[in-house]
C-alpha cells in the first residue's frame, strides 16, 4: 500500500473524530490487512466480533484493505470491549456507510463514487433491513453530520432514526 494513501486514511479518521490510538494499535495487532487487488482475499473483507454467551464483546478482528466502512465498525465498537453489545441492531450500518460516503466525497475519487453508486444500487427491497435502513438514512445522517461531528452523538441519532425507519420499511 502506498504510504500516501495510509496518511490520507489516518488524516480522515482524525479529522472526523474517529481516530483512537489505542484502538488503532489493538486493531493492527488483531487485524489481517491486504491490498484490495488481492482478489482471493476480497471474500473475507469485514469487521468480525467475538461475543460470548452473555453477549459480552471479547474481540474485534478486521480483515480489510484499509477500508473506512469496516474500520468505522471496529472503531465504534472498540469502546465496548468487555461490555454487553448488540451487533444485530439495524442501526449498525448507518454510520459506516455515512463515513464511507464522506471519505469518497472528500477524496474526489471518480472510481470511488462509482463504487459507492454500485454498492447503493445493490440494496433493494429484498435486501436485509439493516442495509435498507442505512441507505434510507444517509441524507439525514449527512445533514446531521454537518451540525454534529461527535461519533457518539451521531450513533445515538442513528439509533433513533433506525426506530423510525424500521416502522416505515417493515410495512
């Protein structure tokens, strides 16, 4: 990976209040990182959680090519290590998708924009509810982000928006 891309990635995390040095060290120790061009690894891209029977988050493992979406999952959940969590919550995709769109917008990458458009087009009425909610919530969350840039407060708002959209989309 080019050093230039890594610096840009870290700069984005810091600028958007997502960067946590301890979390980054933890994720780098536990993670599996590769170049996106390594096609054989693409099927494993994700943020994986190890949760015990009592629903306590015990571990977070990233398998990524420095991907804002999956890193957002990991960084938002890092503070819950050792605590009870609900990773099945429908709001789980809202902030990662929002930050991914911000990253693409700020990088002015045409290929990135095309990739996001492609991903968005794959979300249909038959898609998992959490993805339908996330795509529906994007503009509201981006508008809210312009006013409130604290990820914790955004997470609270995304949960409220999820309740509202769940009722609307579940019909």
